[in-house]
C-alpha cells in the first residue's frame, strides 16, 4: 500500500487511456481509463459481461481496441504483435489455465523464459557452447522459481496429470520465469476452494513484495480482491463505474447497485 | 495429436521420465547402434541395400515426426520434399559432376528453403485442412517433374540414372556396404541433432505451439516463425533422405515420388509412435518389410494382407512402437524388483 502511494506522484507503469472496443455494434468497452502504479495490486472487478476479460485481452494484445491507447512506461503497446508483449515485461496467466499439457512442469516454466533468451535452430541442433551455457543459466533460474512456488516435488511431472490448484501455480511460475514488471492474473481464484483462495491471496502479495511485480487482478471473488488489492477499478457494461481503495469502491452506491442480487452468486 | 497426449498422460505421475520421453536411454541406444553397425557385415548385398533404405526412410519418418510430433502440424506432402531432395542430388551429380557427399547438404538447404516457403501459406491452415494442402503438394509434384520445360535437367518421364559411388581410399568393401555405413553416419548425425533440437529452446517453442498456440504467443514465442521453421527443418531432413535415396536406388523418376510415398511415411510415423523419435526406425521397418511379408503370405491379395496387418497393429498398439517400449520398460522394471 505504501509503495503504491509513494509511486502515485510519478508517471504510471501502465496507463489505460480511453480504451473502447466494439464488436460489430456491441460496445464491449466504452472509454475506460485507469493507471497502474509500480508495486501496486490493482483489482479489476465487475459482474459478468462487464468487459473485464475484453480489457484483459487488449492488454495481452489478443484484441485491438477501436480507439484509445495503452501505454507501458510511456510507450504504446498497441503497435506490438502479441508475441512481443512478454519482452517488455507483461506476463499473464489464463482464466481456465492454458499450460502446455504434454510438457513437464520444468519445461512449461522454461518456455516462460523464451522472451528472455536467444537461440537459433542451427546452434540448438549442434548444442554449441553458448547454447549449453545459456541453458545451464536458464535452468538455475527456472529451478529457483519452481522452488519459490513449492513445485519441486512435481518438477519432472507432465502437467496434464496435476491437480487444478497445482496447475495454477505452474502457470504462475511460467509467467514469473520471464521476470515480468506487470503480472496480469485472469480470475486466479476460479475453481479454488475457500482455503486455497486464502493461500493464493497471500502468495500474490508475497510475489508482489519479494519479486517487485505489479499485479493486475481480474477477479470475480470479491473477498480476494478486497483483501489484497491496493486499488480497485469496477466495470459495468463496458464503462468504468468506480475507482478507489477497496473500501471506497465497496461503499460506492453504483457498485452496490450493479452487484445487487448477484453478489452471492 | 491425441496419440501423444494420451501416451504421455498414461505415464506414472511422479516418476522423472519426461526428460527422456522423446528418446531412448543410453543403454538401449548403444544396443541398437551396435546392431546397426554389425548386422551388415554378415548380410548379402541385397539385404544391405534394404537396410540402407531402412535408414533412409527412417530419416524421412523422423523428419515428419519433428513436424507432427514436435510442432503439431500435419503433412501428407513429405513425398514432394523427398522428390526435390532426390532430384537435387541426381541433377548435381549427373549434370554438374558434383561429389555425391556434397550434394546432400545442398539438397538439405534447398528443401529447407522450399519447406520454409511452403510453411508460409500453410500458416493459415491447421489440422485436416493443412493435411489437404500438403496432399495437394504431393499430388502436384510428380507432374511438375514431368514438365517439358525442365526436361533437359530432370530427364522428364524417363528420369535420371545416378552412378553408385565406390568406397573411398580403396577400402575393400562393396559399394552397397560403403553406402550403408555412409548413410548410417549421416542418419546418426541427424538423429542426434534432432534430439538436441527438440530438447532446446527452439524445440520447446515447437512443442509449446503444438500444445497451446495462444499461451505460446503470450510467452513470447513467434508462432508463425516457429511453425514455418518446423516445416523447413522437416523438409530439409526429408531432402537429405531423398538425396540418399536417389544415390542408393541409382535412379530418380517422377513416379517414384507419388502420394503413396507420402502416405507410407505418415504410416511409418503412426506405427513408430507420434512424437517419439526412436520409433522412426520401427515405422520405417514396417513400411519396408511388412509389404514383403504380406506378399509372402499371399501374392494375389498382398494389399489386403497388408491392410489386415496394419489394422492389427493399430488395433493392438494404437500408440505404436512407443507403447511397446513403455510396456517393455514397465515389465523390465517389475522383473528387477
């Protein structure tokens, strides 16, 4: 919280500026703007169909906004193809887990370092000296992250056989392997039980503090968002409804109205 | 692709096997290598020739395995790349007097370029649609080779006769044996390079694309680049196999490279186990020897017998030689206890 407030005065790490997305007449996002400051956990909430996932997909460049801009450290990300988002420090996880099911945990995390390493097929085929040294260094880094997330026991296991909660941690490890500046988490609490959500909240906070990552949390689970977010943005019908501290947003009459009747779904 | 998926998920959950999932252990590799080195010394020239073809088709199956098992792209057009490699070697040897060994890297590079370029339009297709596009390539290739325009170089319908090389340095072995060992060295080199490739950053990018394109892209993998690279690598290896094939058979003609060859290679990959590189040689043995066995059983109905044998294999071991290897491994494990 304090970190976020300190940084408040400086320019934002990520700025969403007046972003609109239109799908053939349906306005999925309508002029949404907000800032993400270094070291903060920003919660993005809203009922179903509010535009959370659309916004998320704009950030990871799967959708192209019809208007507006998204700036990472002052530079627009909208000119970059999706595969060149990771290299500027934006990492992500997926709503229903999108791992590489036939690869081991280690290999999944290794793919996460793709944007931070170099190679070509000739050097790789011949296992040249610099490729071997690079792999050795990469393996050290990958093992460190696997240990950090407590995945040592399953490091060599193929991920498709792992429990859902573990797969989510593997996805987190994969995203962290690239040392992102911003971590985009798409409904990380989905499919987890009460206890697991609690553990996840602590983990996200720990990652923010220890690995100096700024977090954007798109989440249905109000309890999680309200307990760990420093700043909350509420969306409804593609518009920004409210923004502020969790307490402010929770007390906002518009937010209460939007959630009424669906709060305990 | 489901074949790979199911086999790997069947593996015991906590054991540390995946690192070797695409290859063999050192012990087994050495035994196979020993057999491949010693066997031809005791065989007649014709069988040595057949073993050379076994290695050559194994290379072509391996190439398809990298494409399909590695990057998840189908191809029924491998015969076209094989043909380009064969003709490149034949033309270079017969028209330009290039040494047979030197024609192989050239064939590989030309086929890499051809495959890489073909991979560009193929990017828009996946699954059965990609299979159909590559099928079209395989159908078109023999006719392109017959074109009068290229006839001076390709020999048109007649094809080209290739001179079989003698053993160098006056070595006292027959042409067939020399060519066998020459092929063996190249095959081992390519096998090791392929294993290295699939275990490297590039190989992980291939497999990431195979498993989940969107996630791969979010990790910074240039999906279009790696898909076309996979096509290039696969075509390049197939081209080297084609060049070796031309030298071994001493003849290239358009009708030697029809869709039947592409389907045979595809069959070899499935029988060997999709995504399992050592299976390539088993698949190759299947497509070379099983038709002969079928002919022994019944001359008139050899096609039907082959069909029945193939059906039995698919029915009993749907994941091919890989499944047999896994079962054998488990049995040995039990015996040791």
